[in-house]
C-alpha cells in the first residue's frame, strides 16, 4: 500500500471518529437534567410534527426517543438496552380522540380545569371512553418498566377500580384521593410540574397479590392538547419503586416546546 493511500484511510477514519464525538457532546448526547426542555434544545430529534416518533443516538450507546402524537408529547433518554414501545397506541395524526376539542384557555396552571372533552356522569367503567387516549410502554431487555399515558376525564361517579387489570385514570390532580394527596411529592421540571404518589393494586385468582405502584402526574406548561393536560407515568406491579420513577422523571424526561399554530391539532 502506498503512503498516499494510507494517509487517505487515516483521514477517513478520523472523520468518522469526529462525527461520533460530536454526536456524544451535543445536547442529544447527554441526559437532560432537571429543568431542561427537550423541545427547545439543539439536540432534539423531534420536529414536533403531529403523530411522529423520532430518535437520536449518543456516543455511549443510549438514545433519545421523542413521542409526538396529537395528544401526547415528550422526549425520553433511553439506555442501550431499553425500548419505548408506542406501536400499540390508538391515537394517530389522522384520528386523535380529542380532535376539535382543544381548549383556547390560556391558563397554564397545572391544577386548572381544562375545557376539553367531558365524561358523562355515569357509564360503563370498561367502555372505550374510560380508557387512555394514548400510551407507550418502557421496557428494558424485554422486561416491562413503566407506562406513559394521557387519560380522558373519568367516566362515572363511583370510585374507580384498582385491581385485576383495571387502574384509575388521572386527568388532573383533581382526581387524587385524600390519601394520595397526603403522601404526594411535588416538584418542578423546566417546563412543567410533577406530583408523585403511590396507589394500591391487586391481582386475585386462587390467591391474591398486592402492590404499591408509584405514579407520577406530569403537568406540562404547554401540553400537546389542552384537553389532555396530564402525562401519567406509572410503574405497574411496582417494577420501579417510587425513587426510581422520580429519578426517571427528573433526569431523563424532557417536555416539549410550544407547538407553532401550524402544528396544533385542529378540528379539520
């Protein structure tokens, strides 16, 4: 091999290494710390187009995944062995459950009552109207860790069931029980407010098992759809404990920047 060919190979290899280092040093190469806003950072891989999921890699083998549907938007830093599965959701860019129901209320208070779709006073708890509007599951090496979802207003007036596959919906902090409020932790991240608590859950067949599941209610300052003001993050069967869930929210979750008018879901 001639000296010129050797030099060209060396320069090509160096260029490839430079690309890897730049990817690792940019804002998409380090986890967003508390108070960061994923939608406004230079490393965001989401273009805030309704219905899109995007991903970007970092030098350590981790990556960012952005979920951006008409009703749910966030950005999460994943390790190399983690996966965020949004494929089973029924919310899409062409058919949001809340299409045409967005609120024009400028209030950004996390406890403000939205003017989006309202649930009927009484209905079947198992009806589609009493199911999450959109969701995604976080897994590590194929094992479930947590669910990310947005919920409609609760259906019915009786206390919600929490057991045997049914869990309460949380449209806002107004849905918390007195016990949940008494043991809640509240903190802020850059573009929203978070309330965490634990809820009892059971599964019974011939015998019963009981768990205390950690839940985080994340109220973005600018939700994807004001009719769905709360991102609910829950670890079913306590796959993560409360401290781990809070750490995930504080250090790995980013909330979006406001959508431009052309990106806001409409009734058309």
